[in-house]
C-alpha cells in the first residue's frame, strides 16, 4: 500500500513540471528548518508538560494540596480583571509652538511686507502736509511703520494660534474616535475572554502568546482557531464535499479509503446527510456572505515557534515566527481546493486526533519523571486516517510561517509537499509579527523564560511530602491495646473486640486467679510533634515566589492589625507591580497594533457607523502617520483589580489642587463660564469613576440655563449678575411689600 502511494506521488510530482518541483523543494527546506527548531526547543516543551501537571495538581503524594493552581487563579484575577482602557493622545508634534516662536515666525513673514512701508510713507506725508518739520515727519513715519509691524505680527500670531488650536482640536477628536473604534474592536474580539487564559499561560509555563489579526474572507488572512461569524468557510467546505458527491459513492469511498471506516450502513447515510446539509446551505446562500473583523486568539506555548538564536522574549528580532493550528481535515481540504491545490495532495497530510482529557493523576511522578516533549501537545499523531481511541475528530497540523525577511506569510500542512495557500503580504504596520508575548520570569542568557511553577516545584513537592508524612503518622498512632495471648483463649479475646459500649464482658483466663489489670495494656506510641509537620515556612516561601499573600488566599492563620494588613497589601502591590508592568507593556503594543490595523482596514463610513456622526477619521497615510500624530497607550492599572483605598487617598489629595488650578487658569484666560462648567463636569466624572461607585452623573448635573445660579462667580472672581436685572434662577421674586403692612417676622 505504501509503495503504491509513493509511486503515485512520484508520478504526480513528475507531471507537475519544474515550477512545482521548485515549490516542493521550498516546502521541504522549510519543514527541515522547522524540525530542527522544534528539536532545539524540546527541553522547553518537556518543562511545559511538567508545569501543567503541577498546576493541575498531579502528584503521587497521599495528601496533596494544589497550591500552584490556587496561586495561579489568584494572580490571574488580580492581574487581568477587565479589558484595559485605551489612552490615545495627540503626539508631541501636535503641540502648538510657544508664543515667542510664533512671534519669530510672524516677524519673518511681515518684515518685508509692503503694508509696513506704505503705512510709514502715508504717515510721513500726512505729517509734512500738516506743517511738521521733515525730521519730525520722518520720525512719525518710522513710528507708524513700527506700529504697523506690531499690528501685522499680532494678526499673524492670532491666525497661527487659531490654526494650531483647530489642528489640536481635530487631533483630539481623532483620538477620541480612535479610542472608540479600538475599544469596539477589542469588544468584538472578546479580548477579556482571551486575555485571562493568556495571563494564566504565562503564570503556568512562563510564556503566554496572543495572536491578533484582521480576518477578511475576500483576501488571504491569518489562520486562527477562532473564526469570524460568516458562511464562507461552510460554503467552501460544501463545495469540496459537493465535488466528492458528484464523483459518486465509489469516488467518495476511494477518497476516504486510507483509514476511514466503511461507509456502509448507518455511517454512510450520516455522511450523505452531512453533505446534503452543506449543499443546502450553499444553495440557500448563492452569494457569499463576506465578514470582516478583528480577531484575538490564544496560542499554546508548544504551538509557537521562534527561529533559533533569539530569546523568546525578543521574537520580534527573529527572521521568522511560526504558528501551528490544528484544523479539521475537511476544512483543510476546503482551504486547499479554494486555493487551487488538488485534493490528492491533501491525502498526504499527517493526521492527528485530540488527546483524551485528563483531570488529575494521583499516581503520576513529578520529581523523577522526565517526560516527553509531545506530552505538551493537545493533539497526538494518528497512524490511520480515522479518529483513534485518543479522541474524536480528524485533524491536520497547519503551520503558518511569518517571514520577516521577505515580508510574506506562508501556509503549509504537515505531510503535504506544497504550499496550501499562496504567499501573501500582511498589512504594513510598525511591527511585522501579530504575536504578543507575555514572558513571566526571564533569566539572563536563557532562551526560554522560567515559570513560577517550575521555581516553586521543590517547595510544592516538600509541602505535599510533609502532609503525607503527617497523615501516615496519624494512621500509625491509632489507639491500640495488647493482651497476654497465653493467659486468654482467642475466643475470649473476640468477646472483648466485639463488645459494645458499657457492655459487661465475662472472660475466662487460663489462670483462674489472675489479676485482670495486668491482662490488657494499651500500646504506647510516639506523640505527634506539630513542629515537625509545620508547613507555614514553606507557604511563605511559595507566596514569595508567586507574589501572593495570605489574605488573598482567603485563609488567615494569625490575626493581624490594620497596619500589618496594610503593609502586607503594599508588599503584594510591589511584588505584582513588575508583572503588571510587563503585561501592560504588551497590551500597549497590542493597542498600537489594533489602531494601525483599524487605520488600514476601516474606512470613513465604517468609522461613522462605529463612533457616531461626529467621528473624525482622515484618510490613511500608512503606519508612520499614526506615529507622527498620536501616542497610543493604555491607562496604567486599568486592566487589574483597582486598589480602591490607595486610589481614593491619592485622588482626595489631588482633587482640591485640580479645582483650584482650573479656576485660576480660567481667570487668567478670561474663559467663559461654560468652559469652566465643562472642565468641572469632566472632573466630576473622573471623581465618580475613581470612587468605584455606580453613579449616573448625567442625572445629577443641572441642566444648562440662561440665568446664573445664586452666588455664581465668573472667571474674574466677581459675582455674576443675572441679565436685565432678572432674579437668579431658583430664587422666587419677592413680592412687593405694602408700606402700611408690618414686616413679617
């Protein structure tokens, strides 16, 4: 059978021509390079499998506590509690120049202006007509010229200030639009649902990988596990299966002959029913439904490959990154057929099946088990083309190579000797790779980062060993008694063993007058020393490695004062600060990449549909225009659980200074009361957000009116009087008092 397949493959390759021969050589060279890189990183994947066993709680200890998994859960909830807030602000180049710089530019513009010379000449001529001596007339003309210069300079400065202010307002409007669109894209991509497993992977195996991409069915797009909601993939699969159905039942059997069970009977009918469902979908939707959108996907550490010679954290510097996707075989065939690859070539693909789920293995050895790199894979190779006993379904391994040197993306399937999709160029961004890595604990000179699980592994084993030893000690010190077997028959001893509470038992001894007090004696056993089994020190060391604390775990062994709890909370913030900084740095890169993708794919009409009619979305000028005009970041601490008490204390100290500063600046600028009200409203909204309470500020703000409120103060510090002598709003006009009437008390 194998020889027949090899002969058939050789015949197909010979008939393909020299172009395909070069393609086959190119694909073979890539898989050889990939295999060498995978061999190079085998120790890391072995460690992934061990770390996951610790996080799962696998152990051969009799008494085990899954401290590793608990600490990972605690840190995950604190590090990534919600999606971060985008913070897009105008870049440094958008700041208006100083007044002095504007005056210098204006002076150069009006220095040779004919209006200056004309003003001087007119003033001098008018002075001579009025009988003024010529020297005085010339002086008057010079003064008029200087006054005209100053007037023109001020006009130019005012005009340039207005232009810069308008540009700055437009840029702020663009930043607001970009924030809305970026947050909308993150919401559509379910970033939080992807972000928490990303953090969990980093805490478990030392590396977390996210892949962000724009999915568009009308053009080549990155392969991800998460697909956008459309019918395009179903249509492609239906077309592929329609071709098999047209060949007849024999053709279909021949296509699935390598390993598929016989399609006779019920199995055949089920397969035909599936084909009919796909065809009905195709017939009901003759025009393809095109979907497009931003997709964020999680990539397992063992499915991500970086070219050797570079650390994983510096993957952006590597010449290529690769991503493995396990795809159902039917989907892979549909993908290949859509790109002109015949189905005969896809039969060469290596088949995989999903690994059976494992909950907890109590008999697994952690300390002395070497394991295998394949233990980290979620799919296992199958010898047949059918679903084996390991799992259900039929999958192939699709590799996507992002080649930075050629700026292309190549797609291949293990076992297939040609590319299953034509090479394509991703959109131009400031970073080529769409992968975003969070590395937990990097070690100098080491390619792969360490995980907190591997650092705490000896302590975790010791913790379980002590617990098992204590349990064994307790089992061995059960109360026992002993008796003189020569002084009592076995039947008499059984009476004592079977006796119930407070029962009087008559026994016969071999010596009738024997003292019964010496017949039975309790067995002495070693007392339990709690100090020998104290695991508090180990817990403290584990907490130091993970950066957690006792209060976060939900159990407090010793009561603490408020000061001690505050010190402990401060220590937790300090220990997790480094992890949060790393995570926020990567999320800031994701924010920039998201906006660059949005600028490349979202047009003005779509921007208005997302951000509203007031959206400002200029024409796209390449990724560099974003760097020149705006700064894209995330607000620090916006992704983790807020430290409410510290934030409230900080804001309470800052709020009075902000209020005073707003009023002083408004007074110096002679700002209108409406501008001051807008600034105060923004300050009030920020205060409500930082309080942590759910307040509807719009219901609390008074509506805009014509007359000022009583006691209103203008920017100059003086009370604002109502227009036309009207009484202040909110105070009813006092009725006229009759002089003859007494004053009300």
